[in-house]
C-alpha cells in the first residue's frame, strides 16, 4: 500500500496571500485545490485562471478537486494547465471512462470522486481507468464540517476492491480530517488525506502536517 499522503486544502487558506500560504505547506505531498462553481455545490471558489497561476508558483504538486457541473467539458483544461491530478465527480460526468482517459492522455492523474450518499459499487469496474478514488467524508462544498463516520464502510469496501484488483489506485478522503479522525479513515483503508482547517488553522502548518502524517500511518 502507498505511503500516507497529506494534501492540505487551500479552501482554508488566506485567499489574499495564496503564494505565501502555499509556501507554508511545502512539506505536504500535494495541495488540494477545491474548484466550486456555485451549481454542483452552493459555494463559489477558484476557477481555471487562478489554478493555472497557482500551478506556476506552488512548491508541491496541485491536486485539483472539481466540484463543478459539466465535468466532461471543463476538466481537461485543468490537465492542460499542468495540474498533477484532476478529480471530477462521478455525479457530474456523463462519460467518466472517456474523461478519465482524456485526463491521463493530457498528462494528469485521473481521479473519481463520490459524495457521501453515492455508492462505490457501481464504479469499482472503473478502477483500471483511474489513479485516485476520492470518497467524500462530508458533503462537498463547505469547509469545517465534521467527519461522517457513516462513510467508513464505503472506504473499507473500496480498499478491499483496490487490493483485490492489484492496481495502484490511491484512496483519498476529504472532509473533517483532523488528528482525531484521520486514524479512523486510515484504519478503513484510506491513504491520502485532505485536511483544511487542521493544517491552516494551526499555528505551525508544517508541524500540523507532520502530526497528521504520523497519525495516518496504517
């Protein structure tokens, strides 16, 4: 199984000083960039021009999480911008296999995200087409929510399927990840953890990343 990876979410960062905020997490494995369109989710955050600029100045790879409608249309542009990993929602894609292949062809890792209420079973046959399976542990669209333990059985089923497949697919969780919750997700089988306020709300984000990584070792 891959190492424990910590991907801080800049949704909790100071948007007026994003380049400086990125430098604070230079010890992270990647930076999780939440793209929200005010349609698929209620909130509006960053768009492609800002993400492309962040790609130019970030000390760590960008992990873009597209919480947007019409993912088939918009997601490839993020790969073209040089983003290392582009994750789209299964609920927002008409042709997820085609989209995943297009993202990979453009040089990005392809990620598939599922809301808490979406079952994982219909998508397990797609494991060979993706590099990341993201299971949301809160409802997407808002930071600072509490971790939903009801997602743990889904994480376990996903881990069992990934292990049985022998494929190198990262199992990512996003939402409510803190030192108090990360071990539960890790025990269920997750190995990539998105943490927002637990990192950017700390006095020392680098130290927070170190503690989270230690707590998330499975």
